[in-house]
């Protein structure tokens, strides 16, 4: 019985000593690059393809009727593509949403939508995402301006 008491005290003491040890780590978080250079280039090329298709179809007058469909499909595609890379249009306040809304407004009027609104919007979004990631990496993860 006395051996059991000593065994219990020894186990309790061991457990207490383990829980007192500090468990702090000074590891810095990994660098964040949500959209790499190759993927950004692919996004710009796809945006140029959508805008180029609109430029080709607008003089044929059929573009005046169907360009809004291409714009809608393009923005749905880019929304999904960005979300797959952990980038949201609404997660950093007004910068991204204004960029998307201006790009969409450029694409609404027939004829004007032949200008490269989708491409400019994607380029500006990529610059914003890159600057967010650069700030995150510079501060070692202490500043993350995404609202999640």
C-alpha cells in the first residue's frame, strides 16, 4: 500500500513537471505566396483571351448581344480560381471589391466592353494580392490584412 502511494506521488510529480515546461516556439510562419508568377501569367492570358474574344465579336454585331455572357463566365471563372488560391474579392475591405465592380461596370455597356476591362481588373487584383502577401512576409505573419 505504501508502495502504491509512493508510485502515485511519483506519477503525479512527473505529470506536474511536464505541464510546467514552457512550450513556446519562435518559429516564423512560412512565407505566403498565394498566387505565383506562373499562375498569375496564366490568369492574365485567360483574361486576354476573354477580352480578345469580345474585341473580335463586337464589330460583327453579334458581340453586342453575347459579350455580357462572356464577361459573366469570365468573372465566375476568376472568382473560383481566386478562391481556390485562398483569395477572396471581399476579404480586404474595399480595394478588391471596387476593382471588381469597376471592371464589371466597364464590361456592361455594349461596345465599351470590347476594351480590356477583365484584363485590367485581374492585373490590379494580382497586384493587390501580391502586396498583401509581401506585407505578410515582411512582418513574419504579424500583419495579415485579410478579414476572415
